């Protein structure tokens, strides 16, 4: 599995995941929308840690600065 996420993309996803988590646990967002956003935040966090986004592969996007880095 080749990495296809750069530092800026990874950082942005982690920040968004933290913001969503803070809003959810602060009871600002709740219900179905809250659960959906928390699920999205988990996906953002996981893809950031593994530096791979499956959707990027489908669309041919690669934000990693070193091509083909493993």
C-alpha cells in the first residue's frame, strides 16, 4: 500500500477530527448528525495515521511529496 497523503493533508484531517470530537463531546452536535460526523472524524484520523486514503486512489490523487513512498 503506497502512501498518498502529504503533511498538510494529514494535519488538516487530524485538526478536523479533533474539532468534530470536541463539538460532539461538548454536546454542541448530537443525534444522527453527531454520530455521522464522529464516524467521519474517525475515518479522518485513521487515514491520517496510515497516510493512505482509498478515495484518493480512485480519483488518482496523490498529495505525498515523495512519489511511490512506502
